[in-house]
């Protein structure tokens, strides 16, 4: 397996930077950057890498071996020696189309020999949980899935997804990885702490929360946010919900706010809501979030042999980035310190992270986590 990477800050240098990566003879190119950079890059990739699969998305910040950047594009060229790749893509017509979109993606991927899937989806008008349910309906829950939902800074306006056909603002791409020699390890950890009382979900529809304890969800949420309520929906990234079961036990899943409806008094979350469960607000400190990122890397690294080298795909939430501010580099540095020379880092800050709920569990949509996926070959 060969790896090469470039951080492109000026679109006028795209051609030169891609030429520098061509020695890797890539059969997969991953790209994460601003919508402007991604669209510019898409025009150059077919000529630069005609034999490679191409995938990626827009971001709320880019991750590379050099750390965290903004207003850039991180391009990673990957040469698999023993792994076969298939790409699937589909147009997402609306949020209600998410589950069906997952089924459409899955039917394009042959189940024979399928070892893992990478998914990158548009991040604003999507129910990420329903998307994964759709994939599972076709392929089952045994195939590990990693990836994330595209970002758009903290504006939540328009996101972009890259596939073999270019960059679009209404699509989802999936990469199927095939072959017995593929090594695919992943883990997700948060670092957030709950506060305040648990509130009963009394009315919801899929990922739209209408009522908590019989009161309009938006009214309850604004009460807890105080002055921060003026900045919704972006300020909601600082105060996500912990999901609790009907028995008040934590499920380990966190949900961020994607949007608010002032007229309906509702909140749109990034993934599904348990209609019989409870929700509890959360907050975090930078030290706790860095510790969570380090824990995710540790969980993966402990499963690897010391002579294995590969790609560490890091998908972290934009909410974590907003909390950490100028110290955001620290969570990437913590992951890098765990892997050392065993991994080239690449990834992005997202509107939703895809990974396992537990190391041996099925893959779910997460919010506010650092999700680490290590990809290599034996």
C-alpha cells in the first residue's frame, strides 16, 4: 500500500500539486475541502488519475498529516496492492429519501467478498441514521461502515460530495472495499458530559423533535441555552443531546442540532430519535474532547501489529472544533502521537460521523465524536 498527500490552499496550484502525487499510481483518491476547492479539484482529477476511484466531501475544516487547515483541500492518493474497489452513488432528493438512498447505494455494491464500506454524504438535508438503516436492509449489519456527512463550516447552507462523476450538492457516495488482505479498524469516542435533567421525548417524527415533557422542544432548548439561543442553529453544536433509553440508561449516542423551526417549535437532529426515550443536554471542555480523540486512537492502535502502516481516516464533529477553538489542533496531535509512523492522517470536520457504536457492534451515525478508521493491507 502506497500513500501520498497534498494540502492545496490555492486553486491555481491544483494541477501542479496533483502531478506531484502521481508517482503513487493511486487507485483511490480521497479529497476533503471547501466546496469551492472541491469543485475546482473535480475538474482536474479525471486527467490526473484516470484509473482511480475518486471520493470525498466538503468540510468544516480539513485534517492532514500537517494538522488542521481551513479554506483548503486535502488530497490523499492511495495505492492498494491487494484490495479491489467498487463505487456507488445516488442522488438524495429530500431528507425523507434517506433510507431509500441507502438501499440504492447498497444494491450497487456486490456483497460477494465485501469487507468494508466508506460513505460520504451531503450533510444538510439528510437523516444519516435512516441512510445507514437502508444500507443494512440490503447488506446486513456485519459489514463495517465508516465515513461521515459533509460540512459547510458552521453555516449549514450547502454541502458537496465528490465521486467519479464530479462534485454535487445533492449526492451520496459509497466505496466498497473487497479482498481478504484488507485491514479495517475503527473506533469512536466523545468526551462530552451531560448536565441538567433528562427530558422525556413526548413527540417526534424520525429525526424531528417536536416535544420534550409535553412542551415545544425548541422552547425547552432555548431555555437551557440562554444567551446562546440567539445563535441557533450554529450555537446548538455547543450543546448536543445525549440519547437515553426508556430506562434512563445512556445509549452512547449523541445528537447535534441541524436546524430549528420557529413556527413549529421543533428541532431537526442529525439522526434518529427514540420515541420512547429521553434526552439530556451535554457540554464539554477542550481537555475532555482531546482525551476522547486519544481514546479512539488508542482503541484502534491496540488492534494493530507494530509493523503495520496505513491510512488513519479521522472524522470529527464541527461542534468539537467550535468548543476547542484555537486548541483544535490538539485532538489531531493526540491521535498522531498514538499512531506515530504507523499512519498517515487524513480527514475532515463533519456534520455527522459514521462508525461503530461499540468495537464489535453495528455502525451508527454519531455526532460530536472523533471517529478513527485505520485502513491498511497485510
